[in-house]
C-alpha cells in the first residue's frame, strides 16, 4: 500500500467517525428535547389532576358547618384564620383546582379558569401578599360562566363592592385596588399551602363565615359522615339548652382534676 492509498483510507475513516459522531449528537439532542417535553419545568408547569372528589360527595358536604368538619378532623387543619369571605356569604363547596403563582401575578389563574370543570374551586397560593390583587369582578364573572364553584385566594382581590354583592364564593386575605401582572411563572395542579393548610389537587374544599378547610379527597366520605354525626349531636345540645333541660357538665371538673388545677374553697 503506497502513501497515497494510506492517506485516502485515513480520510475515509475520519469521515466515517465524524458522520457517526454527528448522528450520535443528533440522536442525543432529540432525546434531550423529548425528555424536556415530557418533564415540565419546575415552577412553570401545568399538570394533570389525577384525583378529584366526586360531585356526590361535594353535594353531601354542602352546607355542613365548617366548625363541625374541623372538629372531626381533630382541629389540625385550616387556613390559620387568614381568609375572609369577600362575597355575600354563600357557603363554598367544590373540588380543588390548585394554582401556585408569584405574588401579584395571575397569568396561571387565567389558565386555570380556562381549564376548570364545573364545580371546581380555584385555590390560589399567591404567597399571602396583599399589595396587588389576583382577581376581580371580570375574572369572577367569567369563572361563573365556566361553572367555577368559587375561589380561594391566598392573596388579595379587588372590586370588593361588586364581589360582596354577588353569591359566587370568594375567600381572600385582603383587598387591593392595584391590578395584577400577567407574566408568570406559576404552576397548576400542584400541592399548595394556604396559611399553613396544604391543599392537594382534587381535594374537597369547604368554606363559610368561619373560613376555609380542605378535606383530602380520599378521606372525604368518612369525614362527611363524622361531621354529620357531630352536627346532629350539637343540634341536640342546643335544643336541650333552649328548652331549659340540664346537660352533662361533669367533664369540666374532670378535666381540671386531670391537669391538677387547684380550686379554692368558698
């Protein structure tokens, strides 16, 4: 083999290697792109809701006093007393469609309204900031047309007078006339935290004059049954008081004795 032939073979080998490397690089690029498409970006993503409390359970829970539901959940969950009704007081009941957004931005809240199913409650974790409103009258009106059952806003709202005059439940931390930005980022159908209360996509969300409470979707049936029993027991206690009948109060002294409380005679 002469020098010219050896040089030609060397060039052919190098060309083959470059071609194979190019094909490998293109394949790796495609694989990375596909992986990125299938793996939404943390902090800016819209996920599919995999669990949703049934409409029949929502109806069964509607109108239950929130205090009774809280009691049977051992008083461990709640909005921390931060959320107030901004509407006419109509009780709230529905399935959670969760949104996490940065303070003062409602781009993902708009998308949540577009995605909402009838009976959904849009629960927005906006960090509890009240300097800028997240929703107002126009968004609430559009959401009503979409069949949304209500809003829980861990942040502020605006158009307060208009919201107070209507019956679509809206709970929020406060009011601000300053309107929101629409730049993102944000997430839909992720766990959110509302005043220390964790809300999962699809949870049963209830609200009345006492605030807002989320009930895990898979435990909703048992919680509703226990809350109904609690409601019936309290109704009987109230009847006894109004009729002047005696009620058992021995538990007070028993509890004081248990903690060693000294009671002075006389």
